[in-house]
DNA sequence: GTTCAGGTCCGAT
DNA sequence: ATCGGACCTGAA
């Protein structure tokens, strides 16, 4: 089946390129991505965004994944009480915060630390090629993200093909704690932000930033506020005394708009 | 050859 | 508690 939404409401480019995901690639006229064991394509044409590759019985899942049933204009209205955020929202409207799979999000952001985006995507890709399942009826050969169960008992040496460097130790620890139940995603989901963050941080290699990325991009805890190097720069320049009140409870949404805004602004300055 | 990239760990104060 | 250096890898 196809799912259609207006391009005004949802911008594929801004959503997929704002740093929250690593498995969407842009082709000439669309984006192709892999999630939940499916290959999905997203095409924007004449103001309409079309989602292809969704099985009939999975409409609900994918509307959730893309967060199509949330009215982002309300967030934008609230955040626009602050002048800097108003600019950011205007420049980056159409961003949605995805609901990605927790295990994939956890490993992806563990891999992301002290790393650059092309290499992160490369490592994640090799992880899927090495341990994931081939996805049927996809044009090219593509692979699902391996489950924690699939990686059960994995050791550092097994991960050598990934060329993930010092992060393999962290991946091994994450897999072990997930499979042992020490870290339980359904529990994390039910916990408050602070408790959930502390739980995730018991995994070696997971600090505040990685934990908050997982809580925002997988568990959709909108009060999570991942402070990467870019957001720290914004905070220092515009919000030395902390975030404005209008962000209360939706700090993560503010983070995405600010992040996209400052990155694109910087890209513009560098050109 | 050097530097740098979506952080975190670890050992020294 | 806080702080700085080290860390795999590979592209610029």
C-alpha cells in the first residue's frame, strides 16, 4: 500500500538528514531506507510525499514510525515564542522525530561517538551485511538490522569486519546487557527520562549524549535533549542560562530544529 | 605526516 | 566531583 501526506507537513529531506537516522539514503528522486525488516521508499512530488513498500497490515506501524499522526505545527507555535527557535523552526519546518527500533538506535549511536557520519553509516551497513537477514523482494540486496538475539554471545573478534575501532567493546557490552535483561527496553519505555537515562548508562560506552539520542529517537521521549557538539555551540551562544521556558517538555523537538538550523547555516557559511 | 569527527572512559587532582 | 588526555579508523 501507499501512504500519502503533504510535503508541507513532512519533509523527507529534513527528517532523514537531520542526524537522527543512519539507514536512509537519497537517490535521484527519492529516499530509500530500511527499518523493521522492510525496505521503504519515500518520494516527494508536486507537494505530496508518498511512502512505498508498506504491507497492508502495517499501516499503523509506519504511521507511528514517521509520526504522521502528530501535529507539528503546534510544537512550532509553542517554540516560536523564542526568537532564535522561531528562526530555526521556519528554516527547518517539516522535520519529524522518527520512532526507530530501540536496539538499532542504541547501537547506531554507540557507534556514532567521536566519529563522522560517512563512517558511522559504513559501520552500521557492515553490521547489517554481516549479521542481518537479506530482505526479500528488494531491488538490490539489502539487509535488516540484526536483532540483539541474533548477536547473542558475540565477542570483540567477531566484530572485526565492522572496523568500528574501540567501539566494539561497547557493542559487545550492549548486546550482553540487552540479552541478559539487565537493560530491558519495555522497562526503559515506562521509566521517566532521568531513570531511563541512568539505566541506559549502565551500558559501557553509553553516556548522556548517546542515552538521550536513544530516548528521543527510539522511545520518543520528547523531553530528552541530546547535547552534541553542535547544540553545545548553540547553547553557549544563544542560551548561556539554559533553554527558554517554551521548550519545557519538548526539548527534544527544539533540539532537532536547532541542530538542523545551525548545521545548514554553517554549511552555508562554509560554501 | 597531521587533524578531525553526533563522546565516553579512566586516571589524576 | 571535575578535568584533560587517549582512543580506532579513514578521509581531507
